[in-house]
C-alpha cells in the first residue's frame, strides 16, 4: 500500500531586518506544532501516512497572505 503524504506548512516571520533573533509568536506556534505532530504521527502511521513539515520564512504581510 502506498503511503499518503500530509503536508503541513508553518509560516515564520523573517526577523533578519530586526534586532530580535526570532519571532516570539512563531516560536510558540512551532513548539505547539511540534508537540501536536508528536501526538498524531503514530496515528498517521496506523493509516499509512507520513507528515512533511515545511517551514517557510515570510518577509512581508502581503507574502503571508498570498501563501
């Protein structure tokens, strides 16, 4: 049986133009998403599915809306 693919995209704010090393809200979302993926991964394995996590850096609000 061919395994299914579940794509998850996490949009992260590109903080390169600021004095902060990272976006606090993005860091919280990433931690929560990581915990959620740990919970659902065994369930997805039972139905022959894999998770592919894609982190996308977003530089502008317009780019985030387009994505």
